[in-house]
C-alpha cells in the first residue's frame, strides 16, 4: 500500500523506516556508486532527512519498504538550492506550490510496477496539497523511466553530457497524470486517493485538484526568498 509519512510517523514504524534507509544505501552507494553517508547500521541518511520531509513509500505485504521518494517544500531548505542552483542559472528555486522531490529509491527485490506506484504516490501528494509541480534533479538513466511511465519533466537546466548529464526538471501535477500512473501500476481507480485520505483526511484531498499551472520559466520559478 502507499504510505504518506512525516519523520515522526516514520519513526513509529521502525521496520519500514530501517528497510527504507538500508535500501537507499544499497541503491545509491552499492549499485550507483554515489558518495553518500552510510552509518554503522547500514542506513543512508543525509541532512535533508532532518528537515521534516514527507516520505511517499510503497510498503510491501511484508511491511517493509519497496520504493519511496522524499518531498520538501522549496520555501525551506532543499538539496536543489543548496547544491544544484547552477542548474537554475545560479538562482534558488522557491515557490509555495513547488516541492522538491529527492531520493527516488526502488528496493532490489521490488516488483516491476513499483516505480509507477511510487510516482503515483507523488502525484497524489501533489494533487492533495494543491501543488502545481514537483522539482528534482535527475541523471540520464532516469530519462527512459520517466518516458516509460508517461510522466516526463519540463527541463529547466542541464549540466554535463551523455551518461554523465544531470538535469533540473519540473513535473506538473494533475488528475490525468495520476490516472495514467494508476493504470500502469494496475491499481483500481481512486485507490491511491483513498490511501492519501487515510493519511491526511478527506479535507486535505480535494475532489478536484487545481488545474496544473504552466511550468515556470527559470526566473519565475524563484518566487520570493524566505
């Protein structure tokens, strides 16, 4: 099932929490070779896990992590603004309706539909909170995944070339995106929305989400600094 958990709620489910951080270490350090911090318990964590993020997690039948993403409002501290502002012309991206998405992780033994399920959770989070876009930095290997799932970002900036390229993208939220992802994930219509309502209540999940705003140009995407 899809879970929408803040840090406090995640700490109340240690099996789910620990398996997520261990799967992150497996993916980012062991499989991809990123220079990330892994503690003595095998957990991959960084400073942004201490910034009160919201986690979208696909929880397997065994209660453990199968896939996840991490969200933070761009009006606060984000990895994008701290480390990748060069992808936005050297300017921070701050906007009340844009949240940063990072640490897209799929467990090694997860089913083939897991990527669609996790992205569906992100789509429902955006609709439920009335957001216009998610922002994130991605590498070249992710391009085909986004294309296959039918939710490709508008690219605001890119650095490098070929397999080593990284890009800043904006993903527009909206009902059509969620419906496409639900179909790819083989979920009944409305099931992901019901999981969101379980987490936050129906009053945080409007029946009709706002129409997606046009992708902000780099200068417009800055909003106002806080």
